[in-house]
C-alpha cells in the first residue's frame, strides 16, 4: 500500500485514527525474496515454508523487534487460507513447481477479467483468479493482468480496477478469495422506474454498498478495528484515483483559455510556446480541488450580495457518544466509535439534516432567508459543520436584548435546569486553559489562542467590528471540569434549545457586519495548505540565469492535490456514501461570458 500513514496524529492518549497523506497505490514484488533477505508478503507462501509461521511473525516487526503474536493463531489463519482461499492456492502451486524444478522460471499471472459474476455467493475458481506459467515462453496478458516474476527487484503496480487488488491487500476481509470491485458488475434495475443512463456499478456505489452492516451477511469487516479504518481510506483513495486518471486523460476537453491572452503572454516573453498544453489542471467539478473551493467561495459571495451579510455563524461537532451511535455499536460487543467510521458518518448526516430542518423550517433562530454550510473533519477524524445563516429583516439581531434572547455564554441555574447545566458543562466549556491548565492544546506562548478565559460582562456589547462581547455575569455559578473549577468566563456561546436537543458541541455566534463576511467565507471554503517549489538554472556566480531561468515547470494540479491530501476514515466514509461537503440555499448559477473577438484555445 502506497501513501504515507500520518502516525503523528496518534501520539496522545486519544482513540486511534488512521490518516493517509499523498498518493495511494498497491504494488507487488517478486515470488522469491532477494538473496540474503527475509521473505515478505506473498513470498511467505512460497519461500522457506518450513518456518512460515515464524517468518510471518518476524515480517511484521521492526529490525530487532519481535511482535507479540500468538503462533497458534497465525498457523490457524495460514491453514484456513490454504484450504479456502483461491488465490493462496495458486501461490502454493507455485511453491510446488519451485520444488520440482529450480531451473525453469515460474511466473503467476493475476487475471484482471472475469467470465462470471464475482459476487460473494458466486466465488471465482482458481483458474479464473490466476494462472501459473512455467518456462520462458511469451505470455498472453490482458489490459489489467499483472505478471509476478520469480525473481526481480522492482515492484509492479496493481490497478485499482483489478478484481484481486483489495483481496491481496486485505485477505482477512476476502478470506475465500472473493473478488473486490470490477467494472462489469451490472446494476440491479428490478425496482427502477426511470431510465438508467449507466448500466454498471461505479466503484463508489460498490463500496457504499459494502460499507453497510446487514443481518444476513458476515460482520468480519466491522470487527477488525484499525484494519477496517485502513480499508475504508484505501477504498476512497482508489475511487479518487480513478476519477483523477480520467481527468488527466481528458485535459484537452478541460484545458481552455482565451487565445488573445495566450498570445499576449507569449509576446511578453513570460513563457514559451513549448509550455502550451503542458499544464495539468484539476477542474472545479472535482470535489475538494482548489478550484472547487474558490467556486464555492464566489457562490457564497453571490448569495451575500442578494441576502445581505450573514447573521449567525454556527458550528456543530459530531458527538461519538450519541445514543444512536452507542445503540448501533451494541449490536457487536466490544466495538468502539472509532472502529465504525461508517456509523459516525451516517449518524452525523442524520443529525445535520435535522438541524437544517430546525433552522430553516421550524425557524428556531428566526426565519431563514439563506443558508450555507461546509463539512470539515477534525484532526481526530470526527466531522463538524460550519454554517452561516441569513435571517429575514424582521428577525435580525440588532440589539443586545435580541442576542441575549437567542445566545447565552453563561452557566444556568443547576436547580432550575439541570439538563441544560449538565450539557453546557460537558459540551460548551473551553479547556480549561490559562493558569488552570498551562498545557492545554490551545495554549501558545503562555496565552490561549481562543482568548479564554473571557472577561466578565454585565451586559452584551456589540463592538464596531461586528463581534459582540456576550453577557458573562459574575454571579457565583461554578462547575467542575476535568478536576478544575470553572465559571462563566470559560463558557462557549450556545443556544440552549439546540444544545439540549442535539447533545453535542454547537457554538452559535453573531456576525452581522460586512467587515467579517469575507473572512468567514474564506474560512469556510479554505483549501488544503500547499508548498510551491520551482526549479531554476544557476550561473557560475550563483545567480539565477540560463536560457530558461525565468521559466517555471508546467504545473501539475493533480500532483499538487495528491501531495497535500490527508484522508481519515470518517471522511472517507462520508465521501463514499455520497454525502455533500458543501450546501447552499438558494442555489447559485455560474454565468459563462464570451467577450467579443476572443476564441478558446488549449493552454
């Protein structure tokens, strides 16, 4: 498995999160290990099988480190694969061929097409999965077939569309040698009433189906904990790889610019005709790309021009201890929320849809004229939503009394409202930080980056910048949080009705000035951080020079996107299920203008 696993995210005591950075791919090595090296991966089925159990255990540890694994369980799993896994049987056959004759080369061809349906209850046979090749003759090879040599020192990439790619990466999930996704799976149109344009199942549809727990199907996937997280991320990156491959192969359809502007650039000497057609662009239609974020930013500004500045900025974070999550996890004893990113994503989507109904239909915060939200995923992998609400004129929060009616930043009376008091202490207290806890993550150079604890205020005051200082009275109400005593100066602004109903962190803030509008829109539609590097020729005196000194290499936006991409399991599930990461109401449309005298051309 390619890509870089971000291990830094798991240095604390928080639950484990699998997070992948960069481009992902699957590769396979030779049947035999290089001389002097220990066997690994599929080589364990062929080389030194007398010590296979110890070799398998040693292959999982670092140099000088022996993993704490039970040899009996490892031996039992090996026996199970030998008896039931069709692909394992092929590698065992190759082992027998090596024992019979060490002079003739042996190869394995992993077949990339299937003649029959490869679903779980129609398993492929050994001959359909792979073929054993003995000798040096020419080999027929299909478009997605992979030839595994007996001895070579490189790695061969396995296509994401190969039916056995996931099976080889996760044998515990495909213990019988079942096929993974393949392009020929037909749609089941038995209950379809309309005309379907596509007749086969897409990779996203396949995994969206597989990531569902069903009573009559095996639950192995959902009992594998961290391995399940990894496979979910792996599946989503495979989906994106397929889409990006299409984008790269259709650049002529996507790469258009104005011919007059192109001629002007060349005449100024800013570039050369040789660079024309070399740039690889990632269009705005690709979800999550920089162009996608920029387009959504401009769409948000268009809504702002129509509806006026936003009135409320709301953030809701997923609560992994929601009742719905705990009830579903109880179906398989011993599960933890981090083991089921599929449940986290689905429950949060249900809560988000209900929140939108409360805000836009039931008008809990006032009659809504427009709404925008974006979905993000915390470093720990949990989803949260940033939302902007635009209220109708009669419902706008113009005075301190209007704000106090909707938003509070104080502890309630625990005797009068114990439910709200408990929810506020659990979900709406910051830190504590400052002198109470100098090691809090929000602390930097001895100060809280979120400016807590706040000052006491007898009344709400709206500043010139549009941000209010909420009422935080020194009324003597206190609470215990993580062994510290806190008061109103540590309370995050909230709406009590939303907080009590959703039992999660829901921060509600006022933002009714134009000065903060662009900042909020850019914050909600920010793209990933990137680093730009250029290559220049250097003269003998160390100064940039040479014939092409002012030229930057053609930009590959797909490569830049992959280099800065971080994907966690919860985000992968969210995207695989087809849930949106942006929402805008009312919708906006992009007007395409063609100035007179200008012609489209490739750039």
